[in-house]
């Protein structure tokens, strides 16, 4: 699937390359859409707004302290009050009174640290400003004053993981609300949320992910549920009985539903079934798959919204996770991508060794698997065949990639190998007793020794000497940590057999016998991901191309900036002169380091810094870099000639830099750091920013259980969403 087409090449500085495939979680459309053309999307980077019917999009994030927005809802009186609400992961509910230009967190702080998964608003909001918020782990909250204050209303609610909400179109008279839970229960309230009762659905369900009332509910008493395992359930007798509807019996998982405002006459509704869109014109009796203009992908259709005037304006929008936003102007029969202005979260970047000729680079993303560009980043395509819906934490290419296009992906479900440049993948995890593999690195002599290493979260270090087909755990007592965050292998590995491992809490280790035995290289350097907090340090290591001769290795930390060793890791010195941001997430060294002494680092909020004296001093090079949370940095193998650098960012996709100029200020605001409750990327969301690590297995377990994602989304770090 082609994901984006980039802009014209800039002469100097940074230019945005996309991929424009922002991870879309929810969408909301203005009730006056025909007049104002306004539609919103909640994404893994805040809120997107379009005022031209989806032709272009702009971020509307001022005041949002959390950029994970699983839920968004617009006031029925939006044309006059310009009010909308955003539910966030970790920071509760935000309200905007100016059409999304600015946001304010709920003032009474009741939901300050809540994971809000669903929002529903009274159709009579202007006269009765009631809004409901469903949370994962705290149940239901209600506001009766337009979001000024909130009260927890869980009486009768036996599952506090509320992930779907809908308010009756006749709420002013019937006070009816329905809530679907992660545990597969449907709860009903007929007193505006004061009390709840469990609705008998017949067969047990895994999850209820969407609830939709018929606009004619007062007369047809019809409600639809989108479920995992039960496809779509429909009642036409106000919940007394339920019937299963199967748009595609082979895929019984429905995440999104949308019903025509003229349902009483046109009987039209849409369903997001796994990665496809289905349309029914008879209330769900029969279905037609309508994916023309877009491919059915493994990433689920997460949101569907229709024009409020669908009978005369047959516009439909679909939010498809990393696939971005699609729009149909003909009742859903044909779709066009409408994602100009949205971007994705890039965890890792890898360039082909033959980049100067083949122009090939790869990006691993939050929720989107692997993306490939064969034109230097101008356009992108997903290359995930054989790769399940996993989070790809890192990539490694064979040093002989041009002749043998072998590459590996470290994922949340083990190691995957491709022998055809990512056209297809297969799992190669025999003997690998770990699911979360954070890093994979290949021997520089991989073509002859078939050796590679994998660092895992909680299961230590693994080694393969047969190209990844089988693995064995490195069990030397000298490697005292089971949490391996980063690896760096000597360019002279065939002779010096040296490898470094950065671990959680126990520092940097060094082996000089191909990983068989280990010793502390520097007990004082601790490796903790930036996503966990600044009281810990992170070491993301990068060796000089001339390590055999100069013994130079750099490490980025989350507290102390850059540290450097010039004696092969025996001693380390802090090198931060001019480095304004102490949280260093990525390091890249010039392939011509012996001559140009150039090093780049990516930081949590300061963008990219460059050193041209081997790390002694640093300068900020951000002109044109509009997103300064940088997760990955990669240099062209022909850097000496083309001076080309790539940066992977948090929510801003990939940027390309050429002939970089000094600059301290980006042109647009950078996403604020995650709150302590949500720092993790996945990002369960995004994602560096990323894998949820802790200093011990106990803390890791505590973090995991305190941040489950209620709708198959990650909170930056330990994705993946389930493959529905």
C-alpha cells in the first residue's frame, strides 16, 4: 500500500517525508459538516482537524498534555458553541471551546490520570450539557455541566473497563445510555448513568468495541454492537433479544460502526470488519465489501463517521490505524486517502548499504509494522506480508544487503527474517524463549559467519550462528541482567570478537569472545528507556567505524546527555557541551568519522544535535525540523558525498536533512513529554519513548498491569494491538 508522496526536495535543512499514515483511533464530524466541512481525528499524536471536508489536516494540540487520543466527540451545537471533548490515555478529558484551537484539562482534576477510552454526549447538550466518559480500570464518569465537573457513576457496573459508549438519540426523555466493556459485557442505564444493569446478550463475547443506536430508536428500538468474536449483534426489540450479523463470517471482529442519519428510510450502515469496510443498505441483512481505492489491510478499521446529511451528502470517513484517514464521496463505494497533514511514529530507520544507488530505506513504526521507500523517502509502502500485527522495535540489514537482501525485525512476538528485502517475512524464533525482542544486531561478517544477537526484555541475550534459524541463550554469569536494551558489535568482530550490551539497571557489558563470556564495561552506566523517566539513564550505543583503531564508542543517556569512551569501553566521559537536551534517544556516527569527526544525536525535545569534533562540543541543527522529539537518526552510507541524514520522529514521520544549518527553534510545537502515568513506545501507544521497561521484573509486571490498552492500542512502548 502506498502510504505517502513527499514534497519537493529542499535545497538545505530538513524536509518532511511522511509517511503520512497517522495512527487513527477515533473520528468525529461536525453536525454542520455540509456548511463548515469540519471533521476531527484522535490520533497517536493528539488531534487532527480538517475544515475542507478532509482535503487537508492540521494538528490542533495546544494545551493537550497527552497526545494519545482514543476518543473524541463534538457538541451537537458545534456550529454555535464550537465545543468538543478529547479523551486521552493518562490525562483524562480535555475540552475545547474554540473548535480545537486550544484545550483545557477538566478543571476539577477528577479524571486527571485516567485512561479515557470512550466519550458520549447528550444530543440535547445545549439544554442539558451531559457528557459521559468511559475509562479503562475506573469505570464510568459523568459530567452534568458541560465538562466543568465530573462524578464517578459505577453503581451496578461490574466491569470497569469501559471501551464503548452511546447515548440514546432520545436521551432528553428516556435517559438511556449503553456501555460496552473490554470483558464483553453490555451495561444499560435508564437513569442517565446513576445506575447500571447487565444486558443479557446470549453468547459470551471477548470485547464490545462499538455501540450504535438507530437514529430512529424511538420507533424502531434498534441498536447495533461491534464485537470481538461475535461480529455484529443487533436488537430490534430494545435489547430483549439479539441477533448476530456476519458481514464476513471468516472475520468475526467488528471495531467500528456508523449509521446513516436517514436510517429510517435508507437503512444504510457501515462496519469496520478487521481491515475491511462493509456496507449494508438493508439494516444489516446483507453486506457488501467496499474497499475500492484502498487495500484491505491487517490493521483494523478503527473509526467510521458519516455526513450528518448523508441522504444528500454521501460522504463517509474511515480511520484505519496506521493506514491513515480515507474518505468516500459516493456512499462508501470508492475511497481516496485523505491524510495530507498526518504523520506516523517512527521507531527505527535503516538504510540500504547500497543507498546511493538503490535509494532504499526502511522504517519501523508504532502500529504500522515495516515501511519501505525505494526513492529516498519520497513515497512509502507497507511491507508486512507474513509479519503479524506486531510492534517492530528494531531492524537489521545484512551488510551484503545489495547482493543478498536479508533483513531481520525485532518485534513484540519474536524475530522475523526476510530474504527478499521485506517483500515477505517468516518467524525465526526456534529456541528464543522470549516474546518481546527489543534489539537485533548482525555480525559485520554475517555473510560468512551467519551470526546475530537478540536482546530481549526479561529473558536476557540470545545468539544465533545459523542466520536466525535457531537461537540459544547466553547464560554466562558475567551478564547479570535479563533486560538487554541495546547492542553494538565491533566492525572488526571477525577478529576482535567484541560486542557491547546495554542492560536495564546493571550497566554496559562487554564481551571479547563473541558473546560467550561478559564483564562490566562500566558499572556506573545504567540503561533505562527514556519512556520510564528521567531519574534513570539510558545508553544507546554506537561504535566508531574505526573502532578497531580508535576504540571510540558513544552512548546516549536520559539524564546525562552523551557519554563517550575512547579506550574500547574501559572508561567513559560525559560530553555535553552545547547539548541543551540531556535526554538522548538516538546516536548516529558518520561513516567517514576518521576524517570528519561527525556525530549526530536525536533528543526527546531538542531535536537533532551535531558534533564535528568527535563529541567534544554540540550544536543544534533544527531549521525545518518541525517535530523535535527524535526517536531515530540514520546517515547515508555516502554521507561524505551527499551529506544526507534521516530522522524518525514522534508523530511527525520521517524527516530528511541535507546541508544542515544551525537552528534552535522548530516551526511548530513539539508534542509534550508523556505524563509519568503514560510514559512507556507503543506505545500499550508510542512510542526512546517506547518499550515499557523497568529496573526489575517486578516493576515491569507492575507497569504492564497498570497500563493495559482497552481498545487494542499501545501506550507507546509495548504494542501491538490485537490483529482484528
